[in-house]
């Protein structure tokens, strides 16, 4: 690697690392704010926050790397242009075509890394965080039920305990109103109760003892009362409490193999396989975005007029927003059958590469940096 290549890599890698760290922290804070009703529960510890960060890290990296790379190109190479270093290089016979080799190399490395993450670590992390947050929600119920206070965080369920005793948070004199079936609401009164958090999967079990159940059937205008020694009320976390889980992204939880299997299963059962196939090709297209950003961002950075860092930030924001919007438009067209799915997944990259090639040709043909 010659001196020029090392110098250009330094100008790109250092801001890339800084911007990835900044965007990673920003994404985590935004996700934390979205899930405060879960993450600020009584059962959450610093260890839980650490595991949450581990599970979400692959997803955050996939989101942060492309925009951080575009920022690094526009600000790093843009500084060389503003300081007239690009002019000096061109005076030595080094044109824009040679300068783009460094960004393309880094873009290829980032694309390979993103492909690896999006095929392995990201689905694992999102699947794990879904199960992890479900467990936190279940544990929060244990600590968040306070004596003499109605607890209404369970959808269509209202829980009241006159007393909460012991480390196991056992309830005394419990009232539970279950309105999950509006036509036949259930009122349960019990002398004691507690939460069973040892259940597997997305299920929370409320265990009540020594009480009676009152059910009113509004359609038949009937009313029934049943006494019990022990009763268990199963609450699906995914259904009844899933509205509190802000960390879910169903298709991204599937690996590429699972997406293809889901598409084949949908086709076999008469469903629509296109959403699963489109999700796979969109994921690949997003992973290859650094390459198109390198081809587009380099000529824009070295051929720009004096504009300062504000110009770089504005162009980065505009470019990423445009990339996102075009990706979503083509994704919808692919799902609707208006575009071939492989083309819909890569069309945004192809457009950015074409525009970048034209911009590179114009900068190279001009012979001097404006």
C-alpha cells in the first residue's frame, strides 16, 4: 500500500469510526426512549441493559454503517478538496479515478461485513431481544403491582391487590377483571395470588387461590358464579402485552434460509411468497449500499465548491433519505409484482451507481477541481 492510499484511508477510517460510534449511541438512546415503559420497570437491572445492548448491536451496526460511511466520504474527502489538496494531487497527475479506489475498497469491506451481520448476528440478536424483553415484561409485572393500586398495563386486564407481601410478591385479597371477551367479561375475587414467571415462551400465568369467579354473559343476559381453590389465568405476552414491546421487527428476525423457507411454505399453502423474498433482496440491497455510496459520494466530495461541513451534513442527510425512500418505493413495487423482485431489491443501488459514474466522469473530464 503506497503513501497516498494510506493517507486517504486515514482520512476515511477515522471519521468512519467516530460517526459509527455516535450513530450507534444515538440509535440506542432512541430505542431506549421508545421502550421506557419496559426498560424503566422495577425488575430491570444494569445487567439487563447490557444484554439488551449486546442483542441490539448487530441491528444498530447495520443501520449506522452506511450513513456513517457516506458522512466519512463527504466530510473526509471534502476537507481535502477545501484545503486544495485534491488540486495538488491532480497537479501531480493523480486524478479522481485513482482517488475513488480507497472509498471503493472500504465500501466493499463494509458491504461484506454487513452481509455477514445481516445473515447471522442480526436475526439472532433481534430474536433474542424479543424473548429477552418478553421476560422483562413478565418480571416487571411481579414488581410493578403495588398494594392498593389498580394495575392496568396488561391489555384488557385490570389487577388489584390489597396487600403485597414477601420477596415473592404474594398478593392478598386480589381482584382481577378480565375483559378480553367483551361479550362475557370475567371478574375473579381471591384471597391470595401471585405471578408465575417460570412459564416458557410468550406466556405469563397469574395464579389465584381460594376465591370465586363471576362471569356475565351479556348476549344471554345470564350470570354465573364458580368457586375455586386454585385458578390459573394465562396471558399471552405477544398478544396482550406486545404493544409494550418496541423492539420487534418480524422479518428481520429471520435468517435468509428461513425467509426462503417461509416463502416456499406460503407458496405451498396458497399464500403470497413475495413479501418474504422481497425482504431477503431488500436486505441484500441495504448491505451493498456502501458500494453505491462510495461511487456517488467520492465525486461529489472532491468536485464540490467551498461549502464547509454544513454542506456535507446536508448532502449526507438528503442522500440517505433519498436512498431510504427509493428503497421503500421499489420494495412496494416488488411486492405488488410491478417489478421483478431481484431488480426491486437492487434498483436503488443501481441508480446511485449510475449517478455516481456520471458525476465521476464529469469531475475527471473537467481536469481541475472547481
